[in-house]
């Protein structure tokens, strides 16, 4: 790059700094038991992790990863359609399909790559995609990559979605996409209404269960399972990198869909397969989540208490219904200050700012984990309320 180009980059960074939008990496020096981390010599209660069930540090997953590495090595060595398709991949995908209650499943390297690959495989130029305004960025990037036409509807606004579907030409392919648990507000998609609309207007329905997998449903399979709507969803997407404690993304659905993705999803075709240690951890996590519901029951019970107490104190938690509990702070500098003061008090809670959230809607998002004790969560709530009052965020 030339000096002129570096100067342009520096100017853009300075503009981000002036608007309190510059991001910086924070190194975690050590991950500790009980949902804690050590950062710069300070031990913090980690309220920003997606490790909702505390499985990332679970000794059973560690042992399963080690056993897979000893048997298969630490890398798959190729993409799945070359020589990277191990019997271990096949076994884990079969277990995943059973877990999700579908005919088949396929694993991708990350959740982000899953959305890019699947959306671009299913729709293209001339097709229509209907997306909730608060869908994850990877969904919108997948739509852009596909070349399909996006018709975005206001968050959870089923009347607006129906009007958009009514206005859509009947001969054009229609795909509705939604998160099940929205990652910035922690609320739930109106999935029953979405299934009814997709059936009424002949659309396909894709649901991203990233923040619901392992947390919602009788066996932890997500919101569709929790509502008895598994059969009404055409494309079940999710990740292993959150409640399941590992890495990777997946799609579950009919065998014909999965066979199609093997042949048309470029993110699957041209990516090296997930390494065996990761597959070993996924395999064990699926067993634990399906057979031991107590972790998610504890998590959701504690989230309800946490959310109720913050709301009663005067915080706006933006309609949260899950283990993701945001607290609205407003402008960027104030939100950063809130997060910094909480860190001084021993809480790691990261500020979310535009473009992740709308301008003027910056918030600190708290993500609870089953690894957090009742005592720690109680102290955390008391600290958040005390700091919020001291800043004038609440009375």
C-alpha cells in the first residue's frame, strides 16, 4: 500500500475514534472456573460470553477432543468433498440430525460461513428474501452474496411481512429468514406466525437458532423444538460455538436439502473440513445437552430473575426474554463509560454500538451462563444498579 492509502485508513480510524466507534481487541489472559476471566491481572466475572452452558471449559468436552485428536489427528487435511470427510463427520452429523428431529444435517466451519453458504445456495438473482431488521449480520451478508432482492421488515412486525409477501410476484422464489433469539435484544421471533405466513404464501422459512441451540426446547434443540414447530421450518441453522461450547455451524433439514447443499454451498465445498478435536467436543456436547436439561433450566431461571431485577430498578432491557439481557444506555460515550465503570467493579460487560445497533441505541449487553453462581449473579445485579444510579442511567 502507498503512504496515501495508509493516510486514508488513518483518517477513517480517526473518524471512528471521534464518534466513539473504534474497536480494540482485549486479550483474555486466562479463563477461570465460575464464568470468570483474568484480564491484565484483574479477575472479572465474564458477562459477555456466549458460553451459555459453561461447556467450553467442561472436562468431558476436553477429554472428548483429546480422544478424537489421538485417533484422527488435529486436522482433517482437505475439504469434505476431497478427502476431508471422515467417518467422524458422518457420525456427528447423524447425531445432530437426531437431536434436531430432521432427516439429515451438514456441518460447516463456522456459523457465519453457514449463513453465507446456505443463503447463496438457496436463492439468487431474481429471487426475494424477507428478513427481520434485527437479523444477524451474517444473514445479510449471505443475502448480498446471493444477489437476491432483500425486502426487510421491521423487527417482529408480522403485518408488514404479510404485506410484503402479498405484494411479491407469485412466480418469484420467496425465502423468509429470521433469528430465533435475537442477539442484540435477547427477544424471540414470533415463530408460529412466521410458519403460518410461509405456508399461506408459499415461501421457504429459514431459522437461525444460534443463540437458542442448547438453551431452548425440551432437549435443547432450539425455539422450533420448544414450540413444536420443527416440521414447519424448512432450513434449521445453528452453531456449536455458543451454548455447545465449541466451534462450527450447521444446517438440519430434509435429506434432499442437505444433498443439495453438498453440491451447491460454496462455503462447504471450498472449505477445509472441521478438525477432529472440534468434532469430538461437538459430539460430547450434543450428548450432554440432550440428556442433562438442568443446566439450561438453571440458566433460564437465573436470567428471568436478573432481567426482572434490572427492569424493576428502572433499566430498559429492550424486551429481552432469554439469557441475553441488554441494558440501554443511549449514546456511544456514555455506553463505553458504563462498561468501563462496571469493569472497575469486576464485571466484564461489553458495550454494543452502531452499526451493531441503531444510532442512539447503544447498550451494554449481559449474557448469562450456567457457570455463574447465584451469589455472583446477585452481586452483579447489585453492582449494575449501583453504577447505573451513580451515572444517572436510572433514578
